[in-house]
């Protein structure tokens, strides 16, 4: 059997803050197979973004092991990490803003332009991606001429531009209304699925998490629960033994402890 795309073992990440050591990731183990689409949920401060930063080579763990696409990331030099990041990982992070002086099409092409690829060669796939996210008619709009949801869709198209093996998304719909946020999550899932991309998406959106094939719950810097299929339900609704999820059950907030698995 081939190795999973991502294998994380005993991952620790601590921050030094005002002379105090803060242990944020505390012995985390996780394996993610190629093409898997996984939601990461958990309370604020659980370490979800920190984990994504380590997986995305944006930050170095304090100790432990991360294997990605058959290579050990921990200990690699910064230029090698940048190469892996640029070639194999797409990001949909809130701080990853679109470039305001470029239009939607140029923003989608940007990862390729940065790599020195020719505009001509990038334009067609970029247009196809914009069409996939439903924005064929907005190619010439600059970010300031797009709605928030449209900007997020451009961001998703951009993340997929170089056909990354992995897309990391951190609350990609953070400040959108819930209908737009649902639609974007859905799109994310569909587009990623069609490209065979492995996706890890941190979300606080319960109804979205519930539709994901796999839901990993983090708590206190560790994996607290790891559920496949439709068995995940927000902790607050776990009272009834063996109860499944009703497809249209009202969302409830995560936050109360529950039995793992
Ligand atoms: N650079 C840093 N220096 C010190 N502490 C940090 C740093 N980055 C994160 N932390 C702390 O690490 C903890 C985990 O942060 P992280 O951003 O990973 O949480 P999260 O699970 O993504 O939460 P949220 O759902 O609110 O985004 C928090 O308590 C945070 O204050
Ligand atoms: Mg976060």
C-alpha cells in the first residue's frame, strides 16, 4: 500500500511568549490519504491554524515529524520548503489577500506568473477555473469590484491554479453570511473533488463539516476525535447513543466535550 500523502507523528509546537513557553501542539498524530477531503474542527485556540501553518511549511514545528508526498519536511532548508510550498500546496487563508491592482483573471494566474510561466500558457486554465467557480463573467473585475463571496471564489480558483497536491484552507468563509458561506464550502468541496486534490479545511461551519467525508476534531493541541463518513455530529447533539445525523438537522455549536469516535 502506498504511503498517505501526509503523515504527522508526535508533532509539537511551542511558542515563547513574554518569557513563557506556550505548548500549542502537544503530540499530534495524523495521516491523510491522497485525494481525501477533511474538515478540521475544534474550539478556538485548539491549534488548528498552527497545525495548518506547520503542514503548509509556513512555520516549523518544535519537534516531531511531518512527511508530505514521501519527504520529511522537518529539517529541510527554507528554499527547499518554499519550492515544495509553491509547487504542491495551495492556500485559501484569510490573510492571503487578492492583489488589488490586478483583475480576477490575473489574480488566478498569479501563482504561475510568479513561477515565471508565460501568460499565454496560463490564461486558458485560469479562465477555466474562473468558470468552474462561476465567475467567467467577472474575469476583468478587480477585487474591489467583486463581492466578498466572489473574492473567496477567486481565491479558491487561484489556490487550484498550479494543480497542487494539497489545498489548505483556514476558515475560508470567515466573514461571509451563512448562505454564501455554505455555497462556497460546497463549491470548494466540488471543485477540489473534481481535481482529485487533497483538502484540509478548518471550519467552524457545522453544516459544512457534517457533509464532509472525514471530520477531525482538535482539542488542546491534539486530535480528539477522527470520524469518517457521516458519523460526525457536533458534540452538543451527541446525547443519543448510536443516533445518526439527520440530513437537515439544525446546526448546533461545537464546544462541549463528547466521547471520541
Ligand atoms: N505566534 C504565536 N505566539 C504565541 N502564541 C501563539 C502564536 N500563534 C498562536 N498562538 C497561540 O496558540 C494557540 C492556538 O492558536 P491557533 O491559531 O492555532 O488556534 P485555532 O485553533 O486556529 O483557533 P481559532 O479557531 O480561534 O482560529 C492560541 O492560544 C494562540 O494564542
Ligand atoms: Mg485559527
